[in-house]
């Protein structure tokens, strides 16, 4: 910005489209979490519970996979929150742009 030039906010025309990708990321991450949970359930069933190998498997795999599932779910939730906040911000910025356009084109002459 050069000296004497007033600062301004430039809003990309495709802001809402760009923010929609955040929501898509959230959906994809949450779908991944569901798949991890499904795989974990199937693995637990397949491992069984009766013998030493099953017990060793569960001791090594169950807890870390639960942590992984929880972490991926939380990442998906955070992307979802960001998508909602981004959409709200885009709406505010669009309204602000419209208000600024209205103010710029208004007749500001004083009535006598």
C-alpha cells in the first residue's frame, strides 16, 4: 500500500466456494473416523477373546485404535466448526460489501 492510500479489505468473489471445501473436508474426515471405527470393531471380533494371542492383540491394539478414532472424529468436528464460522463470516463480509456499495452510491448532498 502506498503512502496516502486508505487501507481496504478485499473480499474474494469466490470466498463462499472456497469455504465450502472446509465443510467437504469435515465430511471426509468424519467418514474416515467411521471407517476406522468399523475396522476396529471387525478386528476385535476377528481377534476373538479366549486365547493368549487374542488377549495380546487387544492389549496392543484396542486402546490406540480408540484414541485414533477419537482424534480423527475431533479433527472432523473442528473442520465442521470452522466451516460454519467461515460461512457466517462470508455472510457478514457480503453484507458489509453491500452496505459499503450502498453508502458509496448514496446521494450525500445536504438538504437546505
